[in-house]
């Protein structure tokens, strides 16, 4: 194992310990993006992660939902709902990587996120965000907003439902 790999493993260990126990407060999805960045850094294929959120925006846990190929990942909505329910989640964030290209969501990514939103809503789990990671860049599927893993934490107004940054009308935020 190279020195870089050891540092990555150590950083993942630290994040894992912070994300366990009583449940880390998810003050912004950026902490989840950083975890995914470290977790998926060496993945040659697309992998979809689910982060389960409970009361008070506490992280209940996370799962690797699916493994895909170099340019796509498919997953079962039913399996994803079972994982969310088993975790006791009332909300969820999803993130998958694009190891072979930019963080731009594909039409298939957009369609899959809409299906996931509807399916999980039917079991009372609010999807708080879908993200695509490529390198150190992350893009939100719905808003197409870009983030950098190195970005500092945000301290402005936040959505009361998902704790996300509000940059416009809060009523349009979850549309």
C-alpha cells in the first residue's frame, strides 16, 4: 500500500468514526461529498452511495447501493427503499461517481433521480439531494449546481427541511 493510500485509509477511518455513534449532524451535504470523494477515489467503475438522514439532520448511516460499469450504474428502487427503511431514515442523499468523465448529470441520471424521488416519497423518505462526483467536482442533479470538495462550509440561510443553502425562494427549493 502506498503512502497516499495509507493517508486516504486513515482519513476514511476518521470520517467513519465521526459518522457513527450518536449520528453526525449533517450541517451541509459537503461533509457527505467529502466522504464519498475519499470512498470512491480509486473506483474504476460507477458506484452509487446512499446516506440515510434521521431527525434533526442526523446521519443514521450510509450504504453502497450499487456497483456499475465504467459509464453507468443501475440499482433497484425496492432495495434502496428497504435500506432507507431499515436505517429508520426520514431523508436521504444519493451520490454516484463518474470515473470516466465530468460531473455533469446524464439524461439517465436525471431520469433515475426523478424515479427515486417518487419511489422513496411513497415510503415517507424525502430525497434531499442527488449528486454526481468526478475528481474534486460534484454537481447536484436537480439544480446543476457545482461544488468543489475543497469548498469551505456555508454559513448563510438554510432550508428548514434539508439544511441546504437557500439561494432563492424556499418554496422552489424542493421542486
